[in-house]
């Protein structure tokens, strides 16, 4: 714009008006401006304490007097940190902060709310100013199985499992994973699990000793400053071993057919009488037909390539160390060439804790039917106990066993040096308790490993010698 302009300018300020304005400008004020600002704590882990402030601002020119501030609604999650002596006067542009504490809580997910009211005197008039405080308490939200079952394993078999944890909450940090016994071991684990992601714990189980195993895995983690943990049950079954086979059997072929007994035997008596089991028998139908198992239930009879497959279900009798007939395989003979034909016995499953391996046998159809099948061994566990542990004098090692064969008891120091050895042989399968009293006075302080090697068992225990 060129030339002269003669006019009045009206300036409206929301802050302090400068005293150096040109005199022909009019400085006009909004005398009712004040402001209160609340708090949003956001997402806070359940155990953490947080502090933030409510602010009251004088955004007008005259002074504002704060006469009172208090909660008018509060679910118990918030409190003022310090008591401010009121009234307090705020000049234009000044503010006053009131600290509020977000209180730690139990491990419960919640949305928290409070309303605060401040009473202000502005130009001699009392006004209420309200604001809100909000916050959200977060807790661990993890999805996982509460039990890990390694199932049935053979003695010495190693099984690894990847255990998954799905995190539905904010980021967590896993600090450690532990089990109570050495049979279950932790191989690796994910240290940081972000929201909506999975973490993995790789764990392993192995044992040379037959029996049922139970343990507990504890996962230690943190959510912010909150330390927490979860527990998962672990179990495994190291099964007993059994021999099942078709024994030598002499028969006349032709119209009389054949009858083949299927035997079972254990090294030691096993409490499996009455437990159900299933077997799959495979044979060439060109040589045998009308195959039946009179004492058992036939679940299916199907063609399997050149073979016929017969699945039967039955219950175990009481099995001892002497051969016991499970059932008889019966049938007719079409003709009787002097030839060898395979007959296969496959162990499918059982209610009893049995670990079964199989190998195929053969049957000669003539005056002699011979089948050599299944190296499936069974024994109950040999046990070893040590007392006292730690030991400062005589150490007692007790061995209970029914195994037959050679045994050795050896003690090694931490360097792997042999410091004690004893060997013995058993020639029967009756139960025997052997006790060794070992003088530790000649051994130095430290940790020693006791090895017991039996025909079917390897046991290791550690003992501490102290003076």
C-alpha cells in the first residue's frame, strides 16, 4: 500500500501486552483466559509407578488465583504427590504444576480414570476448571501350553521339542529358563518377544533308566520393570522292554493246517497283565488262508501289496521270564511246498509302558515251521543310592538289581582319574541288594562321579567329599 493511512489499529493479545507499544495503538486484553491441562499416562506395566503433572496456566493478563484443587472422581489409581499450600497467585503467562502419582497395582489389566477440579478466582469471580487423568495398566498376556509331554521313549533316546510362547502384550524380555532335574535340559530360548510374535524354547529329554518322569520348567521374564514367571509341567515315559516272537513249531501240513504260537517273555516280571495291546501280522495269502486268532479280536484283515495284513487286539497275560503264549495264529494250507516265506509281526501300541523294536522272521511250510522274530527286551530299572552325601568319612553305595550279567562300580575324580573300582557278575534274575562301604579318608575334598555299569543300565551319581 502506498500513501498515508489514518486509522486506529486494535490489537488483541493472548499473552502479556508489551508496555512499549506505540501510543496510538490500542492494547486490548481478554481478561478471562486460564487453562488446565490433564495427564495421559498411556500404557504402563502393572507394577510400575509413574509420576506426571497437571498444569494450570494463566493465559490472560490479570493475575489468577488458584484457591483449591482436588479429585472429584478417582478409581483409586491416582494420588497427588505433594501438598501445595493454596491459594497461589499466577501472573499472566505463569503456570503451576501439581504432581500426580499413578499407583502400582496387582497383576490385573485395567483402564484407569480420574477427574480433577481446580477452583480459580479471576477478576474477583470464582470459576471451576475440570480436567481428566487416564492410564492403562498392562499385564503379561502370553499364550502357551501348560504341559509338555515327551511321550514314550526308549532308554537312552534323546528327544528335542520346540516350545512356543505367543506374546499378546507389550514387549517382554526372558532372562532365564530352568528345570528342576537334569533329565530335562534347556538348549536355547528367545530372549526378546515382541507384541504378537512367538518366542521359542528348545528343550531336550533323555534318560537311561526306565520309569515315568515329571518335572517343571520355569520361564523368568520381565515386562518393563515387572519381574514375572510362568511354569510348565514336563513329563516323559521311558518304557520297559519285551521280547515277542513266533517260536519253533512242528506241524503236519495239508488238511490239518497249522497253528503257530506267538510268545512273549520279559527279563523280569512286568505288571502288565490285563493291559491291551495291538499287533499287525503280515503273511503271504497264497500259502495260508482262513487265518484266524481265536483268542483275540481281529480289527482288520486287508491286502497289503503281496501280503495280507491282519491287525489283532488282545490283552496281555501275566508275563514272566519264561516264555508265555500270547495267542495262536491258526489257518489252513493250500499246498505245502518246501519253501521259506516271510511272516512279519509288528507291534503297534499298548496301554502298558512298552518300548518295542522289531525285525522280520521267516516261516518254512513243511513239517517244521520256524520263525525267529523280534529282539524286544524288557527289564525293570536297576537302582543305586548313595549316603551320606556330602560325605566326610565312610560312603555307603547300595545297588538293587535283578539283571543278569557283568557289573562294574567305578568312582572318578573331577579330572576323570579312576580312584575306586569293583566288579561282580550275576548268574540269575532274582532280586539282589549289594552294599559297598567305601572309606573316603584317602580322597581329597571335591566332587566325585560314581558310575554303575550293568548289562542293561548305566547310572551316574555325584558325591561331594568334605573334611
